[in-house]
C-alpha cells in the first residue's frame, strides 16, 4: 500500500472552529452553504436571523460568521449586525 501525504489531507476540518451561518431564507441558506462547502470549511450551525444573536453569545469560537441576506429582516437583522460589529470592534 502506498500512502501520500499532503497538507490538505493532514488538515482536518474538525481541527478548526466552525463557520456559523445565519440566513434570511431557505434560498439564502443554500447559497451560503454551497460557498462555505466549496472552501472546505465546516458549518457549525445553520441559524435563522432571529436566532443568531443568542447562538453567537453562546459560541466559544468560530472561524467566521456568515450572514446571507436576500431580504430585510427588520429588528432581528439590525440586532445581529450590531452585535457582530461590536464583537469585531472589541476583537472577539
């Protein structure tokens, strides 16, 4: 048996924190999933916009938070974007 080593093979997606995905619709969720999957990243949670703020506050770490919007989601969307902006400003 021959074995070949590569960085890709040795880098396990489970070794990295997940991507949290929040989307405004099923169609938006599918678009974002395809893009994240194409980059070989692991999706840790698929969230509705209205559930995302609470989940982000509980998440220990994440590679990224992906927000896919195809409509205005009102107050919940504003709250999520403000939370993310604040977290980035504080370096969280």
